[in-house]
């Protein structure tokens, strides 16, 4: 199994299961969310952001070696995940406010998480069948 196929299956399953879990267990997600994102920025957040940056850069390097459309799609989805992490690292308070507003609006949260699950379903399908 090549890197992009493995990554597609992993990210796709994570997005589908995570998205559906948040939709069906929204109250549990709210409790976990407040623990993960406290008022003060956690000390571990920059380290995780740096590891994700290294992961994305490594994936781009693999894309340059493989040069496939399939790999480009997976790399693009992973890079968009990095775009979500960057504001959390540099603008934690404002990002937290936006995320709390999203969590407090149930319909908007469902739409965002079901959209994520749909993208994850596409990634999972791509990883399993292509």
C-alpha cells in the first residue's frame, strides 16, 4: 500500500467517524471541546502544530516524488487541515471565540461536520477503490 492510499484511508475514516460522532453526540463534544481548548492557550499546541507542519511538508515531498493526481488530492486535503491549525497557534483567543460560537450554534456545527464527513467519505472511497 503506498503512502497516499494509506493517508487517504486514514484521513477519510477519521473525518467520517469524527464528523458523525460530533453530529450524533454533540453534548459530549461540547464537554471535550472545552477541555481541549481552555481559556489559556495550551503549551502543547505549538508543538503539535510544528509536527503537523512537518507532516504536510513530508507529504508534499512525497507528492513531488510520485507526481500523481491522486496524491495531489490527498496532499491538498492535508494542507487545508494545516490552514485550520495555523490560526489556532498564532491567534488562539480569536480562533477559540469563533470555534465556541460554532459549537454553540447546533445547526451550523452539524453542517460543518457533515461537510467534513462527506469529504472524508470521498477520501475513503478514493483510498479503497483507486
